[in-house]
C-alpha cells in the first residue's frame, strides 16, 4: 500500500475510533472515498480489518479508544458569540431510501450540517443521495445565511426556525469538498474565513464529534420512528415490499 494511502487510512480509522457512537466499518470506506485524492485507490475490507486488529480494535465497533494528546495540542474552537464560529460536517443518515414505484433501495442519503458553536443551533443543512461535494456544502451554508420562513412555508411545515446570518468563521475538516475553489471564492466574496482542522489530528480542534454527533443521532432516531421506516430485519426482510 502506498504511503499516502496508508496515512489517509490511519487518519480515517482514528476518526472512526474517536466517534461517540458505534459506527460500522463501512463508514471507514465511505469516509476514505470522500477524503481521497485523485489516484488514491480504496483499500480492501481485508486491509482495513488487518489494521483494526493491529490496533486492538473490534471490527464490529464495540471497542473504542480515546485519542491521547497534549492539552496544548487540542485547540477546541470556543465561542460565546452567535455566528462567530460555525462548524460543518457530513454523515450518512441511518435510513434507507426506496423507489416510490418498485420499492427498490436507492441508497442512504448524506446530510451536511452547519452548526453554530456558541448557541449549539443547527443553522442549515443539505440532504442528498450523492456523496458530499462542494454543492452540498454550499447548499447548507446558503441555508445557514438566509431566513427560513419561505423554505418552511413551501414545505407546509408549521415550525419556528429563526436563526440565520453570515458566519464570521467556518471550521471544517480536510475533506476535498471543503477545499473546492467554488467554496473558497464564495467565502472570500462574503467575508467568511475558512479554518481547517490540523492534518493528522482527527480528534483535535473539533467539537463536531461531541456536539454535532448528538444532533445526528437524534435526527436519525426520529427518522427511524417516522411512518414508512422498517423496524425489523432478518426473517421479515422478504415482506418489506409487500
């Protein structure tokens, strides 16, 4: 395995192991695909399992370790002012979307969230079947900056969602969608600073694994409990399309 691929895989495994919830090993492959540069080949499942065993980790996600680092190295963004620091990240939603006619699975959607550090409010999001991209990041950021009344009205949602505004700083990881020219120029045009997590430190400088993960879990739990989701597996699978 090439050294660059080995380094990226190790970083992704560090992120997986540091997550608060128990994510499947498939998350490692999805995250590697999202962060990989052109020409970097996806490692096989056997290669991933071998590296998990080398670290003493359970491939089923039942064991976790806490990343150890010096206090001076962990620069967690903190703010007491709304819109001073907004963090963005993605995750796979824990639901399966099916075709409305044939009831065949079309995959799990990705959700991109813009999250205000000071108020812990979700300012915007984008929900797409495509993997994270500059488009999904831009859509979530645009929703964060604009009022939500018209968006709620068009979807007949009787909700109150008032927070909006242009953030001073957007804090993100090193995914290639956050390094796009379109995002960089758009932020420069509107006076938004972009700050990236230090490379090689998946557990540092980010509140998203702690705060935003809880938001993801709560949202996914509501999705699963909503009408149309399938609560059973195994022997009930043959009845899903009936």
